[in-house]
C-alpha cells in the first residue's frame, strides 16, 4: 500500500475510527457486527463521530480561507464584470463565500442594487448553498476524490448555465421593484489580522456545529435505518439503476427537504451501499442543499413568481440531467 | 452615541447585543441601541452578512459576534 492511499484511508476515511468503534460494538456492547442491530449501532456511532470530526476540522480551515471573501468583498469583485465571465466568477465565488440561507436576501438585494447582472447574481445564488469546500472534502472522504471533484464541477456548471439562461430571458422586470430602489453602498472593512481570522474560524465552527447537529443526527439515524433495516430489493426497485425514474424520484424527494450537506451525506452513503447509482444520490444531495422550502419562501420576497418558477425549473432540470449523466458514466467514477 | 445592530434575529446578533450591553456597562457609557431588521435598511449600509455593527452611522464590523473586549475598543 503506498503512502497516499494509507493517508487517505486513515485521515479522510478514518479507518482507525472504524476499527475502534468495531471493538466497542463487539467487545463492550457484546453485539456481533453481522447482526442488524450491531451493524446499525456501528454505523450510527462511527458516522456521527466521523462527521463531527471532519466538520469541525474542515469548517475551521475553510472559514479561515473564507474570511478573505465576505459577501461585501464578493460584491466588489463581481462589479463591472460583464457577460459569461460574471457568471463564471459568480459561481466560483459562491464556493468560497460563507453563506447561510438567512443572508441570501440581503446578498441578493446587495448584488442587484450594485448593478450586477441578474444572471451573475443567480449563478452565485445557485452555487453558494450547493457547493462549498466542506462538501468537497466530505464527499472525498466518503466516496473518493473523483466523486468529490465531479460534484463540485457539475455544480459549477449548473450554476453558470442557470445564470446565463436567466440573463438571456431578460427577467429583470420580475424582480420586486423595491430591490432596484435600494441604493448601492460599498463599505471599507478593516483588513483582518491572522488572529482575527483564527477567531472568525473558531466562531464559525461553533456556530455551524450548533446549527447543524440535529440534522446530522437525523441524517445518520436515517442512514443507519437504510443501511440495515430496509431490504436492498425495495431500495433497488425505487432508486436502483433498473428504474428509469430513479433520478426523478430522488430529486423530487430532495427538493422540499431542508438540510445541509452534512446531514445528507450519511443518507447518501447508505444508499450507495445499497446499490443506488451515484448520479441518483448526487441528484438527491443537490436537491436537498440547493432548493428547499425555507429558502424559496425567502426568495419569493424579492422576486416575482415567474422568476421564482424559472429559477426552480432551471435548477431542477440541471440536477436531473446531472443525475442521469453521472449514472451513465458511473464506471469512470468509482 | 447611537448604536445600531443590523440583523434578522440570528444567534450571532443576539450574542452581539448581549456583549454590547456588558461593554457599555463596564465602560459606564450611555448609548441608544437600535435593532434594525429591515432588509432594505441593512443593505443601505452596505451590509450583507449579519450582524452589522454601526456606531454613529459608521459601519464598524459585519458578520461577527464581537466580543466585549472588541466592542470596548471600538467605542473608546
């Protein structure tokens, strides 16, 4: 075994933790790993600990990087860039900008009032919740490097194309008029010191762990249930490669659900183990993270129904195409 | 002194308000504190990440639950 695959197994996949939890389940709880209960307990404990470790370490590192790109600065970076370049930059900055759904509306108003093209704003709004560096690392840990990179790449493509289409449709008139009335103000922020950034990163970890832990436990619980209690044949019939509607079903189940990538990953993991196609699983994850009832309700305050519907339709179609596309090329990814 | 906290009820905003009250007490200062949750007003200060911390109409910080120490430094 070469040093890289050893590092990957121990650090990202946390083989040591797997072994440790196995010892705990077998020796302390006296449950065999081959029983359903033993397997579920192992899945639950191992996944929960692993996700919390990955979450804390990664949010720290990522927040440090993100402290260089607050939305206030992103707005300035995007200003004055026209055409598809604005969409590309918007999609890429969406990966880096710290973002919680509670600030999507101020960001939307801020970008639009700064005169940024509507398309670039939407590219940003699509990529920001869908992809971030944490999801890249998490996917790499659970499913391997190729799938992690693929998720980010197709996410960026959906964000760029989505923004371009909205731009082409000239939908400016479907933005609520008070958004245009907002005046554009740029603020000068003091440059943060290294210590400020460390402090910021620590706060982000606390804040995010505090916010997402219930979703993680629910996600791991559902994952453990799928893993050991729902028969493979049922899951395969609904979501397996043999069902031509699998991606559609996964996408439409995912859309109304509100959770972030940390809560969805254990479910995705259990589904993949049950033979569900990787494209189907990625569609489910993208549906959950990008579109959700709470975020759509917030967006409906600033755009009129027609633009909202267009946005939902474009993102949904993009996610479905990605799902079927990746299922077709699964052999290259695993 | 007029201090505004711009935000829509996120956990960081509440923490900032709490720390601000402690800081004002420790400094023995008096100020009117205004909580602004109107999104348009928020944007009119150029703030997009909450909470925004505004002292006498000048944005001092965004997106951060400032500590008591930091607030004291900004107010003196």
